[in-house]
C-alpha cells in the first residue's frame, strides 16, 4: 500500500510542477499580449485613418501630391503597424514554444515514470494507460485553453 501511494505521488509530481509553470505562463502571456495588442490596435487604427483620409481626399492627393510624397505618407504608418503586429506574433510564438516544452516535459515525465513504475511492478498496466490518456488529453486541452485566453485578451486590447 505504501509503494502504491508513493507511485501515485511520483506520477502526480510532474503534473503539479507543470501546473504551476502553466499558470505562470498564462499570467506572463496575458500581461504581455494585452499591452502588445493595445499598441497594435492603435497602430492599425492610425493606418486605417490614413487610408480612409487618402481615399476621401483622393482628388486633392492626385492633383497636388508627388509620387514620393504619397508613398512616404502611407509608409509612415505601414512600418510601425507591421512592427507592432510582428511583436505581438513574436509573443504568441514564445508562448507556444514554452507551452510545447511544458507539455513535452509532462508527457515524458508522466509516461516515462509510469513505464518505469510498471516495469518494477509498482503499478498495473491500466494505470500506465490511464496516465498516458490523461496526459495526452491535458496536452490538447492546455493548448486550446491558452489559445482562447490569448485571443480574448488580444481582442480586448
């Protein structure tokens, strides 16, 4: 009985470590993405304003503006907008990489630990299968959950 409870603790320990790290990842992501999305939203609004202003005053632009002036006018807002969107996408990429690392750690630790415990006859094969199914399901759900949270805060920004 003592060995079984020790085996259960050894299988739960990676889950707990990953859970704590996952909440830190969510907290970091929400903080960074909400700020970056607000900046990207302001940049997109400025770019849309310039485009609408250019279309509204198209006759004046065509009559008095030089080609280089027109290109510089639009380029002044396209470059900052692209930079803000790229920085937002960089944050999301970092978040995905860390999530893949966390989930990879969990898969290796839980399934590897379960196999080691099974080879020592500390747990049954059913426990290995159950641990494998749970960890794979958590992998899929965690990506979905953090994706929904990120999209929500990106849309709020």
